[in-house]
């Protein structure tokens, strides 16, 4: 990468400094912080990239990328504005995001604006606050070219795989398919899990619960085995034998043990952990979570304060917390909850071994800005996500929760075996809530056992009944968006900035579909994965892909160079591509249609799912003999205000969504406005939402009310 010397003209006396950032949504917040001495402009993301219409990588000459400024998305105009501003500025600083991609954008800007990357022009800050932004501007550095090389390597690797593999899939599977270096591995994880579920054979097992009475109150204990260890009950015969052995047995309390148990809080969020928890608790997709988090990071208009950046940078794999933030949390916890809610020593969380640790964990920029304080300044979704982040951070600095745990062993002698059978019961009582008073367990909340009565060793236990139950082992669960992100992180596939994009891409490209919250592979996903697995084993291999991520990290750390890494990858990939084209010469792999439960009323066949540019639809499999097609019916919230029928989601010829009564022209009701769960307080009809108001569409009603705050569009993830 050639380094250009500065060609910026000498500025006029009294000129301002120019600070260039990525997102236009941060401009207002940062201008407010820096004041009149600085002009703040946005590059609006990447200012240039590889060309969209060709490979754009000179493989023969050191894998040299060809970067172009796109004319289609207005980047030429943005660049012109930045050049004009740079020429009249006192100094130019590049304050793009503090990650690998942001470093690369800064280098592209420096190249285009004629700045020297070795000069102190690079400004970074982890949060949009006065202290962080001011400190960043006061301590600029040169552009880190190792980080730029690492980002370039990722971009070029992805481009080569996409441009070389996609045409192969067009010829062998289906026109229009696209392959991705990391997305293909993610799809294979889902395909493999589905096949594991399909191949699963359940094993029978039995459980036995003993119900006892004391003072007319029931308590239960679960069969364990003997003093020497656990005894399995694999089938009904074993259960019948055990029940016969326990017939008329006397039960006594063998032991009662009480102990104190502490539960420590979880660390503050990394990107992956935030996406998983938001998926589980809030039902947000990873993409939605990151979009909302970006809006909180960039700055929100807070009543009485103006534009304020509310959280630290949201793309991070670090669990580290700055001393300043930890001290602020300590003071807040002691002042708000009391001294006993703070641990004896400050909590320090270690990041994982492969974490880049360039940033802190995700946390509020000001711990005193509680969710309640910000409630009126945030949209509902922003509020829910901010609350999750705030509570997780505060709780991570708090004292442990303390429980009193009681473990009880009950014994009974078998009349035939003469064995002393053991049943176990436990009770867990909260003594001190600690961090759980701020951040409970949520969906994975520990289910506390039923309260046990006061029991003493040697006491007789009065049996009410034995409750045997047949059970079967369960197959592994399908991935959700959250658990897929967890798997990608654990396997070392992708990095914080890519998790959400990976998940959304495989869904958008129809390799995977959502079934409720679960992810299932489509027929296309199955076939494409099989073709890639058979012919490009490295591309869909978890270990190989994770190894490539490690190579990128080593480029960033200066232990590997760009050219050697590219050569190491491309040699094997080119050979696999050549062999696959020879092997499948003239072969076309068929993607089977997915069968639905809808019966074609014209010929009786089960209709299949098809795709068009307007989305999925149902078609008769006997085409062209039978040309019957149907739109897929999706029900919306609420009921029709005209006739009380169901409201269906429809799509116009231009792809725009509207809502119509299930009775069609017989009723005639349709609207572009979103039906909601809310009911009109005057007439009970469904309320519809338009911008910032809820209103009733029943002609004779006229009810209308404003919602708390218009749902704001958040800054998108970087493209």
C-alpha cells in the first residue's frame, strides 16, 4: 500500500480543524462536544470499495485490490465535500470507528485526501462523551497499517470466494446463487444440526418421584440410587422391579445438610453476549440489536442535555471495564443500594484468549443515566436494549447473591434387594439478593425448588405416593439466531463486527429460514452445503475458517503479512475449484421443491414453495399441466374494522406491504397502515398505527391518540 505525502493546500488564517467521522448520526453529538473550533463531517461509511461489477483483485500481482469510489450511492459527492472542507481546514483528523474496518476507512480517506498516514491524523474514542472525544482529539496517532492490512485481507478473501464460487454454483446448482466464505460455514452448522435431529433415535428412561406429607403439606424427593452412586432406570421392567422392591417400605430422613451458596454476576456485555441475550430476552434479531445499539452509541437527544452518546462502542469482544467507569459504578451502587451491595474488592473480568481487547465491554457512558431517567427520550426498543445493557453493567460490579441451600437425603430399604435406596430433595432460599436485585436471570432464571418443611435427621418420612414417569432423551435443539451467534463465537468464526451480518445474510439468501425462533435449512441450503462440502472441504470447514480468522488477527498484530496469507489460502482454493469444475462438468444438481400442506384445489396435488422477486408463493408441482399458484397467507394483528374478519398481510406488485380483509372484494377493506394488538377504548375495534399516532379506522368512531415517541430509524450496521 503506497503512502502519499500531503497535498492539502495551506489553509487560510483562522481556519477550523476538520474531524471526519463515519456515521452522520454522530455529527451533532460530536459538534456539541468540540465546539466552534472544529468542523465535523461524515464519510457515511466506506468512501470506496472493490468494484461491484468485476473481481477487482489482481491475483497475479500480489493480490493487489482495485479500489473505486462508487458513483451510484452518492459517494462521489461526499468525497467532493470532504476534499473541499479539507483544503480550507487548519488540520484534518480521521475519527472513523475504533475497529479494524474503521482503521481501513481512515486509510482510504487519507489516500483520497492526500494525507500522510504516518502523520498524527488518526483519532479514536470508545464512547461519544466529552471526556472520551476530547482525549481522542488531544492524542492523535498515525494510521495502524497492520490493522488496515488485516481488514484488506478479509475483504479480498471474501471477494475471491464470492466471485469464484458463485458462478460455479450458478452452473451446477441454480442461477443467482452467491457463496460466502463465512456464511457457508454458518449454513453448514444449521444443516448439520438439522441432520443430527433427523437421525436422532430417542432412548427410553424413567424417573421416580416420591411425594411425602408433613403437616398436611406435600414435599417431594427424586430417586437417586444408593450410597455408592446413581442408579439408572432404563425401562418399564426396571421400574416395575424397583417399585416392587419399595412396596410397603418405610422412609426416613438420612441426612439434612445446610450450606451457604454464592452466585456471582455475569460480566458486562461483549457484542456476542449482547446479541444472544437480546435474542433470548427481547426477541430482537442480531441485526436489529446492532442497529439499535449503534443508535445508542452515536447519540440520542436527551431531554435537558441535548445529543448524548449513551453506550460505549458496541463491536467488541472485550470484557474489560475502565478504572473510571468502575469507580463511577462503585459510587452509584453504594449511594443507590447501600454499601453491602458492593463487593469487598472491585470485580475484574478477563477477556477470552482470542479477544482483541481493543475496546472496553459494552456499558453505559454515564451510569447515573438510569433507564428510568431516559425513558421519555428513547423509543420503546431503544429503551429496552439500553435497560438490558445498563442493568447488565451495573450488576456486573455488584456483590454476589447469597442463598441458603438445604440438601436432604431420604432412604428406604428394599424388601427384596435389601439395598438402601436413596431419594434426594433440595431447597434454595434467597438470603441476600445482591446483583440479582438489579439483573435477574431472565429466560434462564434458576427455578428455585419447592420449599421443604422443617426436617430432622432420623425423622420418619410419611409417603403419600410414588410417581413413576416414562421419558425419552431429546434431540439437540435447533439453532436460534442467538444460539447461532454463540456457536460462531465459540468456534472462532467471524468477529464481533460480522456476527449479525452472517446471520442475516444466510436468511436473506434463503439458505436458512426461520420457523418461529428456530432456524432450519431450506432445500437450497441443504443442496448448496452438500455441493460445497464435497468439492470445497476447506470453505465449509469450521477449523479452517477459524484458522483464517486467526491469520487475520496475526496480520493485525504484525506477526504475519498480507501476501503470504493470501498465497497460503489461494493455492488450495484454486486447486479445489479446478478439480470441482472437471468433476462436475455437464452436471446440474437439482434443488428439490419444498412441499407444503396446502392442497391444489384444481388437481389435488400438494403445492410446493417457489420464489419470485416478490417473495415466496405456492405453486402446483404439476406445472405446466396445472398452472395454479397461490400467495402465502400471513395473518396480521387485529381484526377488520368493517366486518370483523381476519386481516391478512399482502404485497403489491411493486413489493410494498399492505393489509387487507380476508374476504377480499366482498368486504373491500385495505390499508397501508400497520394493524396493532391495541383495541379502541371507545368501540373495541383494532387500532392502526401511522407514524406517531394510533387511530381507529371504524368510520363511526374517530378515536385517535399519539404514541409516546415515533420509532426512530437507527444507524445501519456498516455495509
